[in-house]
C-alpha cells in the first residue's frame, strides 16, 4: 500500500509500505494492505512504518489519518523523525 505523511510545511514520507501503526485517539491502529476505509483523529505519539525489511519510527504531534483504496494519508500537525 502507499503511505504519505504530511505536515503543514512539507512531505515527510512517501512510498510503498507493508503496514503502519498509529496513535489513534481511542488506541493504537495498525493499517495493512486492503484495510477497510477509515478516517481517524490521532494523538501525540509513535508512528511506525514497516516495509522493505525495516521499520522507520516517527513521533507525531496530533493530526488525522485516512485510509482508502490502499492509500494511507497521515496529516500531522508536527513530526519528529527518530
């Protein structure tokens, strides 16, 4: 699936991934290929991207996520790459 992570001032990540784990407001979400459509608000916390045999970790500061047709878009208010 395709993942795009955006902040108000830049594109932080764009590419093909196996899964993404996000800090949803009601608990952590894990999105995989062919996930049902979803829109959710996000809390501050760890966002983990898995793909290509490695994990990449970002720390987001709130935002929203949308998953539709194997495309996941994360709109974060702020982000720190670990």
